[in-house]
C-alpha cells in the first residue's frame, strides 16, 4: 500500500492494521525516517518537502512492485509525507511483512534505498543562513546501486 | 505540450507549469530542453547545467534521446531528495 500525505501517521496503528488477520506473517520490519535538526554545520529550523503529485504515487507503486517481485512479502506499506516539517517530525514509514525475518528486513532496506533515489520529492531546509534546497548525495545513489542485479 | 518545473528549477524559471508549442523539429527530450532555454533569460539560466536536470515524460523518468510529442506532460526537476538520513 502506498500513501502520500501531509498528515502525520501512527506507526503502531499502521503496523497493527497491516498485519491484522494475516497469521501467515511471521516477521515485520519497519523504517521510520525523521527530520534532523542539523545539516552539515547548520541548524535546521524546519524543512518543506515538495513532490510531483501523480508521479510520486506511480514511482512508489513501481518500487513496491519490484520489492514484491524480489521477496516473498505478505504485506507492504510506504507512507511519505510532504509539506512543512520540523525536527523530530516523521517523514517516511516503510513496513514490510513476510513469513520470515530475512525477506522482511531485506525488502525494507531495499525500499528505503530505492525510494530515496526514485521518488520525486525535494527538500527545502530553513537554516539561519536562509532557505536552501538539499542536494542529492552520491552515497544515496551508491546505496540504491547495491540492489542492482548483475 | 505541458511542461512542469519543480524545486529550484521552478523558482529559477519563475513558474510551476506552462503550455508550450515547440517547432515540429523538437522531437526529443534533449532538443526540448535546448528549445526551452531560448524562451527567456530565466529559462536559459535555470537549464544551463543539464547534469543537474532530471526529466520525466508522462510521469516516467526519461533520457535525453527519448521522444516527446504535443500531448505529453514533461517535468523538469533537480535530482530527487526524498526519504531521510
């Protein structure tokens, strides 16, 4: 399941709803991304996430489909927020559920690495020196590339 | 043809979308970007470094040689920065 929303989410309630009534699930992995209060040497007061409505949902659905092709997953959930967020706020939630832990853990890592480089979101940070757009990091491309099949 | 701009490209171009009618000779992503640069000084400035411009045609990532047509939705944006640390 894919959701792109301005509102916050309740991690416990989301996991509970995703796994309820599916006793085949033996393991659930989750990743929760938060806004940090520092970027390099600057304090970050807040950040605004912009996205491309329509393409965002398509890309997240494609990434989700790819994870389900690679691992035997019983349930998946990706929630990504947009709008203005402050340090400590939740940005993203990825949940994967499978019969066994390995598939759930690997698929969760894959989803978070891939969505960083494929989902059309852009972050604008508010710092003491003014607002600035966050640049893409080579480390993120490398993290996504480790999942490329030979 | 509808062209959308996001993030700093939107700010530098000065609009979030525009309806354009390039000449018939413009049939690829690369040719479209070159033609868009001629629309204004702001376009030329925003699009001068193509290494930091990503393109989607009808909401799918596209390469410079991919084709574009009159009914397509083209989006230009910087490399994406979603997710978190």
